[in-house]
C-alpha cells in the first residue's frame, strides 16, 4: 500500500523489489490479492520462490537482499 489513507496500491514498488532482488540472485514473485478496487488490481503480495532444500545461511542472505531492496525502493 503506497498510502494507507487513500488506499493507493504499490504495484510499481513491488515490481521493483522483484527486479532488484533478481539482480542479486534471489527470486521473488508477485501475487494478486483478492481485493480489486476501482478497477485496479493489487498485484503487490511478495512471494519468495525458495528451493526445496535451503540452508540457514541462504535464508539469511535472502533476508539481507530483501532488506537492501526495501531500502532501494523506499528512497
């Protein structure tokens, strides 16, 4: 949500997070929520596409990448 009062969606930011994470070797995907308001789709639910077997070190790296992507997009 871009603005909690106007309910403006943050689709563009979510897409940018996916792109930035992919550049860093982490795969996320976006999903569409059930809510469709004023003919606008809220495709901003972030999903992590993790492998079937993952180590704690890999998970830590994933969260580091996500944190960095959130910082980039928030600027």
